[in-house]
C-alpha cells in the first residue's frame, strides 16, 4: 500500500538552532499518527513544512506517492492537507458561518454554507448552529468551528496541534469519536499532543523527536505513558512531590469581589471570597470561560476596584495597579503567554525587564536600564527552567509555546514572590517541563510563599493543591481540602452545586456529565 504521506530527510535550520535534522517518517491512509517530543523538539516546524508555512532546507515529501512541496498553505489545502492550529483563528464578533467562510478559498453563498455546516457538523458528531456568534461559544465549540471548516474541504490528511488542551473530558470523547470516524473513511491524521494517555488511546503509530531528530518510532498502544515520556526526554520522568507542611499567616484575602467581564464576551465575577496562607497552594478549577481571566485580572491589578475586596497581608490593595502590587510581592502569570505575558517582538532580555525591573533592580537611580543585570536575569531564567533557545537575545515569538511558557513562569518565580497567581501554568507544555513547573510551584510554597493555581487540568490541580475551589459562571465555591476529594465531589463543585453533599451518586454523576458537556 502506498503511504499517504512520506517525509524523507527533512532539515530546517534557523540562526543558532537546527529545528529539524534529517527527519523521516510516513503515514498510511486511514492512520492516526502521533508526533511526540519535548517543547522545542521540532514538532511545530515539521508540521509547518507539511502545511506549506515553512520551506525545508533539504529533504523531500511525497503525497500519495507523488512529489509534494507546497509553497503556501493554499497549495497544501488544494492537495488535501488541512490543519487545526492550537491557537484558534476566529473572530468573536462574527457568526460561525461567517468565520467558516473566511477560511475558505471560494465560499458558497452564506445560506448554502450554513446548510453545509449543519450537515457536516451533525454527520461527524460536532453539532454547530451556524447563526451563533463565536464569542458566545465555549472553547470546545470554537474548536468544532475550526474542525468543521477543515472537514468542508474534504481533507485526506488532517493535522491537529494540541487539540484537547481546552476541552473537557466529555468533549475529548466526542473529538475522538469524530477522529475515529474520519479514520474509518480513510482520512489520515497527524496528531500532536503532550497528553500521553490520549496518544495511547487514540493513535496507531508514533514518531518521537528529540532536539530536532527522530529518536524512535513505535506503536504507542504497546508502551506505557512513562515509557513514552522517557523516549521523549531521554531519561526517567520525575514526579513532583511535596510533603504537606505547616501553613503560616494569611497572605491573600479576597472578599465580596464583583467585577465586570474583561471583554464583551467575558464573564462577570460575582461575590468572590477566599483566603490563602503562606506555604499553601490553592487550586481553582473550571471549564474555560467561567471567569478565570477576570479573576487573574482582578488579583493582578489589571482590573482595579474597591480597596477592601483584595487584601495582601492585611493591607487593602484592591485599588492598586499591577506595578504597585508587584512592589509588595504580589506576582502573576496570565494564560495568554504571547501578547499578554510576553511581548512577541521583544527579546527575552527585554521581556525579563517588563515584569522584573522593580524587584530585580534592573534600573538605576536615574531611571536608566541596567542592561547587564537584565541580561544576567534573563540568562538565569533560561538556565534554571531549561528554556531551549539560542540565547537571551532571541525574540519571544521565536520560542516554541512550551519554552516561552517556561520562561514566563520562571521570570515570576525567580523574583521570589510572597504571592504568586498563575493561570494555566503548564498549558501546551510537554510532560517533563510540566512536571518541572509543578515541582517549582510546590518548592515555592514550601519556601513560604502563597500560591494560587488556576487551571483546567484537574489532574494537575489534584497533584499540587492543598485546597481546591471551582469557578462556575463567575461564582467560586468554598475551598475544600484537596486530599481525599472524590470525583463526585469535584463534579458537584465544577457543576455549580457548591454546597451539596454527595448523598446521591446518580445526581453527582448527572452534574459531572453536565459540566463535561461544557454547558453547566
């Protein structure tokens, strides 16, 4: 049988780094093939060459046994290759149909396109209403828009980059059912993910990259997640560990926090209240779009309100802007790393200055920048958090998503905060880097800092949290000790039934299912 895609000896180098070094692999028709590797291993560069976004320096590709060298994505799509990117490219103020039409070369009239969207989305178990505004959709529904846009092109090869990073467990099951249906119809799928158990459940084959080179090919169903992780990193994976310790005085107190949403399609916070002590990690879970961004904005000072709603070590700070809070020791890292946590076109040195200039004393008394000190700080972050980059002079946008995430988290941690608030600390980060970031958070708490971790990854929250609370439609449940929490209790909290006891398991499972569907 002729391979659907054959990649032979692809090499791509950039100044100071070889992104792909003589990479070869193949995908059969109807195969779901995983592409695995640490952040910076070369996965993104490789799929960009397949999709026509990047031109290889050497090597060749074949599609259905014929030479394949797309000069641009339009050519790749015309040949039958489609791609769903990790970051959605959708306009929130437009409808589903309008967004789908914008991504097509020659879209049909809007009425006909709407009918096609309904037919295809229902046929593949991804129902969409083409009239709805994208801004009103959940993260899972937005991904459906991207997938349906690809399916309307009748692709023979579908590339998916971290497709489950924003999905609930139920939405993951729906996605897998869709991908298996495509597989049965003969469509091949090139699947990138850091979630190794998903890879084992879904994929027929896997190619593993390390530092740009192919180090292994395997059937992931015949390997454990730990074995796959070891192939990716070249060593045994360390499991984060911290023995529960004594907590100290209250560092952060939030009371009666109510705020408007950050943007038109955001969520309003409603009477939020909690406290965090020194040496404690408070985990806050919830489906995307339930107020996570608004909560971080209110705690970091990007959104200011009444002084008494946020108190730091007993002092009212709800009216203070970010720099004033940072000066006191309140540091934060938002979910959106490129554009919010880091300026894309600035170097890592300049990005280190953006949030570290006060606490790291990166300016002189006269207000001039101390470039030597800033460079040393950036290099310290790179070394301490194993950021894969040619150097501190490189622009933030040149780093892979996971490596930029490590830089952003490291930049805040190395400033020795008394309070650290992070949103999605390991989003898009490989297993090894995720374990390192979680361990760093635990170490920070063990050193006496108060830590608030906002995440959609329940496994992550149960791994690092001393107490757990859930955000639902802008409401926060009362925090409960994380140790011993059952999935039924977590499901009730995530579903909005914050004060219910799990007396009726059927009711608990119903709420969990409602939560997982993304429509609590």
